[in-house]
C-alpha cells in the first residue's frame, strides 16, 4: 500500500537491532485518517470473505482494528495481556513472548466473545517473529472459530514470522513489507507483489 | 446519551463491590458502530472548541478514542503503561494507581507528540475514582498543553472522580453517568442533566 510505505519512508525511524519506529503515526501517536485508508484496503483485499469479527491484541493493534472494523461492519475483540480481575468466567488463554518488552505475557479472550460461530480477521500493527500472531491463531483455533485471514500494517520481511504463518496456509495481507532497512543510512526497501523475499532468495542461493 | 444507557441496561452486568462489566460492547468486545455514535455526540458537545489532539490511555480507551477522533479530524495519542524499550527520547511521565488491577503503573507520553501547541480532548472508557484521568491531566499540564475537555463513556457517579475533576474547572462530558446500581437486582439508575448527584444530595442532607 503506497500510502503506508510513503509514511514509513517519511516518518519511520530505523534503529539498530532491526527496530523500526513508527510511533509518529501508527503506535503511539495514531493517524486515524491513515487507519481509515488501511481499513478500506483490507476490505478490498478480503472482499467477499465472510468475516464477522475482528480480533486484535492490546495495545497498539486496537486503534487500527477499530477503525478498520467500520469497513467490515463487525465488532472487534481485543486479547488482553495478563489476567484482569474484571474478566470473569472462562477464557481462552495462551502465552506470548514479547521481544520488545522482554517478557512473557498471559493473553486471554473471554469465551463469551469468541466461539465456533466466528469467522475471524486478525489485525495487528506489526508482524516480525510472529509470536503475537501465533498466539492469536492458537486462541482462535482453541475457540473452534475460523481464521479467515490476517491483516498486518507493517511486516518485517527480513524476520521469519510472515513466512512461518503463510506456510500454515493462513492468508496474511501486510500493507507494507519491509524487506531491508539500514540503521546507518535510514534507508528502507519494501517488498512488492511477485517479488521473491530476501529469505526465499537466501534459500535458493 | 440514551443509546449508551440502553446498551448498559441491556448488556451491562452489575457485580458486587461497585463493578460494572460492559465488556460485551465497550472494553473487551467493542461495538464500533456504537463508538461512532459516541464520537458524534462528543463532537456535538464540544462543537467550536479548538481541539487538535485526542489523548487516551491504553488499553480500553484506544478504540473509543480512535473512532471518535474521526469526527474531530485529529490524531490520537495514547499514554503507555510502563516503559517500552521502543519509546526513545524524553517522555512526560507520571504514576497512576489502578484499583482494578491493584497496582501502580508508570504512564508515559513522548514529548514529541504532546507539547504547548496542543489543545487536548482526553477520552477514556471509564471514570470512577479519577486516578487515571488525574494522571492524564498531570501529563497534559506538564507538557504545557491546554486541556479543552474530557469525554468519558461511563462515569460512576457514586464515586468521587467526576466531582473532584469538575471542581478543578475541567469540563467533563460523560455519555452515561451511573448514579446507583444494585448487584442483587441488577438495577442501574442514570443521572441526567440538571439532576443533583447522590454525592451532592448527601452533602445537602
């Protein structure tokens, strides 16, 4: 998605260690007009797919998921990190390792809001090693719901998450795939449709 | 706001200890069409007020704030709980006590996204004892920004938060004010415009 790539180029900051900061518009300050365009793009990509619920995870996925959900006319459920005393009854639960925060979270979704009747689009801001997404997929499958697809804002194509999850047959639509980035020059290269990933290229080489 | 009161009556669950669960539509599963109506109502209430930024706090305020922000045409900034290694540079910081989670959080906003140029509408899902809102107000004031008002979805009128914050001269627009609720009968009473609060009535008695 050109609009998102342009924003990442103009406002994203590449840091050492494979860190891409997009907190000017995506996950601290949030440009809701951009989110609206992103929602329209996912709706176009998943046209005709019988999605009745969007699942995301706190915190930075929530804003994107809620604005996008308006295009699908469906509710959003967000997976909560750590058990709140205000969540009662039974929950679907899993553990997710966060490399950003260097800890393991318990992640839960109330059984009241996710079940076998649900056809789920998972939305999140980032896909890197795929730990968060794998956790959400485990929760959807435990609930007996159908994963209709995954919408990601920014995928780090140089990490394994996207490859691992697509290999399971899950449809992942990332609106921007960063193929390579350089913390010294600030340069960012994106992968486009039909282009072999650096990961595939390294396997074929 | 009648629509929100109706949803609280039909789907809210009153629990012992002053707990009102609205996770069917507000803070776990999220009805984005309802959020859109709430955003329209805040826009009507704050018509003509020069708001250029919406501030909220993770996690459950984010969805409401993002959908509401579309009515104002402004970006959202969410205050983050605990320091993330991905937040760099200087931050506005404060501590907020959560009675729900029985702990104290460090809450931060990057100085890049909140400053003296900002006219801020604070949005959150709940107002009870006011600890979270007081923390956000401290952050806005520390930044030298102007608090133009506060939009709350559900205020617990039987707790002191709303009273304390309005007494500071801050305009607080709560779309539903629960005046009384009964965990045994499930009954919920709302306060309406011009009505003396139970707290005021107890002072005057």
